[in-house]
C-alpha cells in the first residue's frame, strides 16, 4: 500500500512540475492563453487559415516575433505602425476561406494562398499563391510577388484584397503603388523592368513572368526624378543615358496630311529586332497629345471608321492587344477594360455554352480589332488556348459606352502543332 501511495505521489509531483514548466515557458514567451481576450471582430486563428513560424499574434492584437527563446513586439522604424497594420491585413485576408502563412527569419514574409480545394482545382496541388510579400528591415525594402489574381476555374477576383493590402501597408501611397503594379499586370511583357518614384520611394517592377514589385523605403530628397515610368532592361544607366537602342519612329498620316500619328519605339539590346513602344504622339496641325503608358512591343497601326479613329496594335511575350484613339477628341476611346473570363461569364449568363476551360499555364490571350462598326460598337477577335492545348478563337461585339458584349461567334477549334 505504501508503494502504491509513493508511486501516486511521484506521478502527481511530475504532473505539477510539468504544468509549472509549461506555465513558466508561456510567461517567458509573453503568451497568455488562460482566457480568450481577443476582440469579438478578430478572426479565429485556431484553424488552418493562419499558420505562423517564429511569430504570433498575442491577445492584444500585437505581432510578436521570436528572438532567441523570447518573443518580442515586431517594430520597424520606417513604418512605425507596421505591427498593427499587419494584423489588420491578416484580419482582412482571413475573411475569406483562403490560407495565410506568416514567417519570420530575419525577414518577415506573408503568403496568401488558395484554400486546399481551390488549389487542387486550379493547380492540382496545394499552395497556389495568390500573392505574397516580404519586409526586409536591413535593406529597407518591401517585395511583392503576384502571379494571378483571377483564375479561369474560379469566379473569385482577388484584386480588391491586394488593393486593400497596399493601402494598409503604405497608407495614402498604397493606391498609387497598386495602380502602378496593375498597369503591367493586365498586359505583361516578359523580361521588362520598369522603375518610378512614388512619394519619394523608388518602386521597381519586373516581369519574370511573375509580377514582382520592389519598394525601397529610403527616400532620397536629392534625387531628381521625372515622375514618369522608366522602361529598360535593367535599372542601371549606360554612361548616364537610358538603355535604349535602335530608336525609330513609325508614322501614319491622313489623306490630307492634317493629322499624323507617330509611334516612337526602341529595343533593349542592339541585336534585338522587337521594338518596345516608348510613346505615341498625335498631331492635327493645331495641337498634339501624347500617350506614354502603353507597355508592349509595337505591331501595327491603321485608320478605322474613315480617318477619325486609329487603332494601335501591340503585343507581349505571347499575348496581343490594341487601343483605339479618337484623333479629334484627342483621347483613347478603347483600352481593354475586361478579361476573357468576364467575357465568358457574360455570355454564359445569356445561355451561351463554352465547351472548354482556359489553360492557366497559357494565359496568353490575343485580341485584335476586326472592325469598328460605328462610333459605339466594335467587333473584337480573340484567340485563347484551352486545357488540352487546343486553340480556341472567335469574335464578339463590344459596346464602348455600355460595356456590354453581344453576337458571339465561336470558330472551330484547332489542335496545336
């Protein structure tokens, strides 16, 4: 009986000792789990939506990172409110069913990925990135990486989450930085590097073909900038000049030579033959206007609807697109505001069937103006690849003022090769 009592006493002592050790460790790490002190609007982090490595969010909604055997508040001199902002970003992203990973190893990294079922549908495996970013306090830079914000198999569009993330991260500058990224996201040109300054921060875009953005938080007041995007093969200068080679001008004149359109182009290397659009200048003899934000390689231009409108065609790594310019109004009247997924969804609601899904590995959709029917309607040709690498093509009418689609024509599919 004494032996049984001794064994019981030993076991009891071990339990008490182990419990004290756990409590001690928790106190050392400044983590309180004795009661739930989260606010009612805080998301429940107990599920797999948020996975952390070497960091955590405490009951006071503060971000902590591991330093040795301790957890300490995450602070950053360049962004004093960053800890609170990151928690707000996590709250925002946790509103959906997708997953978030937060890691700290010298740099703080956040990965926003599709939930397991959606990942399997889109990529056939887990962990399909929507977007991610990292904060490097040593280099004073923040890096964003985006591949797709929309997926052909899903109706979701994650542009708003990215937009809100930029706003929370950079305050009033966030909207401008996000718009800068989205200009190139909509029309990627593989290998291109753009650079600009936004509120004194150097912002560099790269297409790899993922969309990468590097924001340097060091503001150099002595740096003179043009406040315009720089397009070059890298961010360096060549003897104090931009890396532009084989500069040339393509022109289109009206019959009476009253109106002219000039497309200025260049190459990124002396041996390259594909010319990047630098700017487009329209002149009617009395005045002129300039377009300098078209990202792509020059293809062709021609008059449409008499000679009051002109179409400029350009392309990227595999895609093709165009704009329509009204030379009298001196403005762009068409620069594609929709995705092909939106076109498909519109016609599906009208009862039109598409017997294929767009291939996510070949998002190289080509658009070309077939004809400008009148001042408000154009017929657009398209070409896209499906999941079986079959070429699907056709055309539809787009109404410029209403933003609606009609009269879809689907051509016979063609096998590649």
